[in-house]
């Protein structure tokens, strides 16, 4: 069975023959199952691996476990630490007493046998991703500890509470905090809830009479909790201790970071504090450190755009710019491009602020302005490291732009980002900061503008017939729809009644072709450059968004919200 699955992955281009041999050798050497090895190495995305296993074994593949309730017998019989260690959770029991066990490593027979022994019955595997299993485990076991509301109640009940902040163990598990103080449990509860809600950021915003907690989920801010004013200092101090900020300094902005664990998921948290009229405002950025596979095939490109980007990133020299506002997925696109071209034959180095994820086989350098390591000084140093490919986190000033262009003109492939509204504006931005037109025209290969749009929730997805006006707003005609229908989310528990779960990207890709190059040399404006590109087939952000509406990924409302500045 193993070889059938591995051969299927090779046939589909997901694995090489060498990787198959390596996986089987490691299986014998380490005792780990081959599916664990493949996933751990990042050779194949988990979704792809489970899909192939499902096809070959006919074991059920549950892509969402949101609707499942874990049997109480499982929670009582199996320790949380054991379930997390083996990535297993029960979905139900059939009439013969056989447990249906969700697993992301079905060929880890030792784990399945261990759970069967704990339950004293037979088990049947059901395929599910590790993220879905972890989320269900968190929901099933959360009642066994004290939740955030109870922790806050405990603080309020103790008027004489003395808060002693201690250095926590590195990567502490926020699910196991029963023996911690109430303030720690309250803060841990907020972070846990943010992670479970898929929040990218958690805001602690002080007001006159309360501390407001807000989650940014799929790009939108939602109010979540209100903490009494009298507890504000304790909660904010706890956050500053977690992130190694100066707890006594309240008059200037500070940055910090911490690592923790929620279930079997390691989380890296970036903290920033600023003083406001009612106290310090602290924002947390949550980054999942779990092994992440960045694949160009998985970032939402159309077939035509994928072919174009794949061709562009294989150039030997030049600059490729990715542009968009903060939080628009630029880093993911850059990492996917680097992962696609990186190999043992290439020296690939990045300089970033911050390093969001670790890339296998890539040397990544963190900007440290206090130590004098900036984008421009770091880029100069990179040029002496014999690089083939370089990534500069952002072109912020004239000096960084000059060095990047010089690198591109001397045989290096350079990836970087800018903050502009569309692809054409990135070209004029380089001109505006002082780069000569002939240098821009001869060094920049392409500009990729992008935005993130929310994806319709699959659990409450519903079809409807749009009005002609709706379609016209996004440049669609009724003939563009296969059955005259498009989709929206009605709202449910899984999507927190928003109708959306997760995000995907829309793109505007501008290759610097001859017609565009001529406009650049003439110092034409962004609108003229865009007009020249449109005549040669440029697809704007809104056009790509319309494609996502037609294929049922997103809604008219969402595309209009995200592309409101796009007049194309």
C-alpha cells in the first residue's frame, strides 16, 4: 500500500523518485511512518498527501471537523497530552462500539494501537488534517481547565490579589495553565481564543472605563472581550513580561516577541506597544511556526498567471517586485516563488524584517537597526556572499533601491516589495524616489500587485441569481456564469456568522514588456503605463476578483470591498 501511494505521488509530480527512496530509507532508520516523514520534510502539502491516501485506501477524508463532537468516553479515557502527541481524536462510535478516529498519519500503526488499548475497543481511521484535529481537540478539552471568563472572575473576587510575574518556560503550552495565576490564565485564554478563531492579530485597546480586546480575522477587526478598567494594568503588564518588554517604561513605543504552544502547534507572537491617553495599547501578531509548505501552485494564481509567474521567477537576473498594503500576502507570494526556484545549485539569501517563517535551504537574515543592520547595509553585505538569488523584505528608500538595481544589473535575481495600490504605481514609485528611468526599465522584470479576499464558508455556502447591476460592478456578464448563479455565505457557527472562512489572493501581474518599457523611459504616469499594459492583456485586480466570483470562491461584495481603488 505504501508503494502504491508513493508511486501515485510521483506520477502526479508531487514527489521525485529520489524523495521516495529517501522516505523509505528514513522509515526503516527512524521507525517513523512514511506519511509522517513526507509531511515533516515539507515535500508534499498535507492536503495533497491525504487526498492521495484517500483515493488509494478509500478511508474517509473529512476536510472539516467543525461539526463533530468528541465522545465523552474518549475525553475521559485518553489524556490530552497523548491525543496531541499522536494527532488523534475520536469522531464517534458506531453501533458495534468501534471508534472512528481522525488521524493525519494513518500509517502510524503504533499510535492507532495505543489509542485502541486506551479505549479498550477497535478503531477505524478517518483522514483529517493536523490543524482540524488540533482545533477539535482544543474544543473537546477546553472545559477541563479554567476559561478566560472564570479567570477574570477570580481576579475580581480577590481584592488583595498580589500578582507575581515569573519567567515562564519557553514554549509553554497555553492549554495546560490550571496551576497558573488568574491573570496568566486570563491572558492565555485570550491568546487561545484568538488562535482558535484564526485571528492574525489581537488588539488590547484601552478606553476610559475598560480594556477592549479585538481579533483581526480574515482581515476584519471584531470586538471580542471587554476587561474591567481596574484589571487593565495587570493584563498589560503580563503581556509586557511575556514579550520581554520594559515593564516600567510606559512613555515610548516598544517591540517584543514570545513563543508559546497551543496543543501541538507552536506559535510565534510579535508584540508592539504604544502609549495612548488611557494607557498602553498593545497589539499581538500571531504566527504559526508549524512546518509550512509554500507552493506556487497553492497561492491562488489562475493557470495563465501561474505559467507567467513561473517563467518570470526562472530569469537569471532582474528585479521582481510584489506590491500591496500590509497584510496582503506579499510574504507568502515571495516565499512561494523562492521555494519554487530554490535548489542545491542556487545560493539563495534573504534579508527580512521580521523573518516570518523559516525556509528550508535558504539563509535568512533579520534586520537589526540597533546593531546597524538595515536593509541597505544588509543588501551590500549580501552581494559579498556570492548569491544567485536575493530577497529584500522591502525597498524603503533610495539607497536600498539603488543597491537592488545594481545587483540586478550585475547578474543577480532580486525579489522585493513595495507599498503601492497597483502594479503600475510601483514603477512610478521607483522613479519618484530618485531612480533614473533607464535603470528601472532595464532592471525590473515584472511587478505583481495583490490583495487578499475572504473565501465563502463551505458549510453555509448558498447559490443565488445576481442582478445585472451586481455583475456590471465587477465587469461580469450573465453569459460569464455557467448556470446564471453565483454564491454567498449565509453565516454559521464555523464562520462566526460572517459567511467567510479563510482568504485567497487576487493578482495583477505586470511584465515589463517593450510597450511598458517605452512609457517608463518617457517618465509616463501610472495611468499611462497601465493603459499601455491593458492593451497588451493586463488583467487588473478587479478582473481577477471577478474570476474568483465565477468559480464560487468569493462574493461580489468582497471583491468590491478589496478593489475599491481599482478602476480597471
